């Protein structure tokens, strides 16, 4: 799989490659899936998803960031099957998504309501702020969407005085879940 090239800057940090790898594993996208991203920013996740899902819808409320998404899609020869929407969520969300990624925390409760109401079976949200992670975890639980919470941090090596030292990125809290009409919750709270 080729790397994602992001020659165009959105004045906001893209989801790092290591975080995208975990995100894509959790989403488990297939060619028959309709993937939706809320807050496309640089387009890094949209590019990756377009290589796996049959359809991709990317929402971005800021026109300059949507233009950056468009340019980075072109730089990666991606874009077939991708619809870009300049829109706020949840208003701009389609009703037929199989998988949904929230790259930011703006309006996340309304987006989760939409996901629960329309039956999105895979929902992932990345959060970098602890307080938002706690509130978002509760929001997932209240909607019966929560399956997993993962916290991880990536450190990158750099040369320091002839040796390797590490500079760490902010920790990421990844909330994973979705609507699952097939599993039943057992009396003890486990799944069967």
C-alpha cells in the first residue's frame, strides 16, 4: 500500500500515519462499504478510506480545508467514489453510512445521535483532550454505541548528541463502537 502524500497544508494537524493504521483496522472497511468522515481537514483519512471503501463521503465545514482535502486527494490519485461536502454535521451526513469517523469533537453528540438513528455499524472518534474523551465516552455509552476505548501515544526518534532520543506526539483516545443489531447483551453484561 502506498503512503499518503499531503503536500497541501490545512493549518491543522492531520491524523498521523500510526493513528490512521489503528483507525483503519478498527473500521475494517470493505469495497461494499460507504465510509463517512466528519472533518476531513487535510484529507489523510479520506485518501486512506478511498483505497478501501466503495464509496466515501467527506464533510468539512471550512471551505479552505475542503479545498485542501480536494488537492491532497488529487495528489494521491484518489477521488474515485469520493463525494466532498462543505457542510456541518449532522446536517450534511448521509443516511446510508456503514462506517463513520469523527476526526474532531464539534457537534459529536448530534453526530452520534445520527449514527444511532441511521444504524451506522462502525463508529470511531479520535480525541486528544482528556475532558472531551471522558464526555465522549459517556455519549457513546448513552447511545449504546461503545465497544472499546483505546489510548495510545507515538514517539518519534531524532538525533541528539550522536544518539537517538524521542519526541512524543499527544496521546490519542480512540472511541470505537457502532450499532450492532446481531449481538445480544447477556445478563452479566457480556456479549453473546
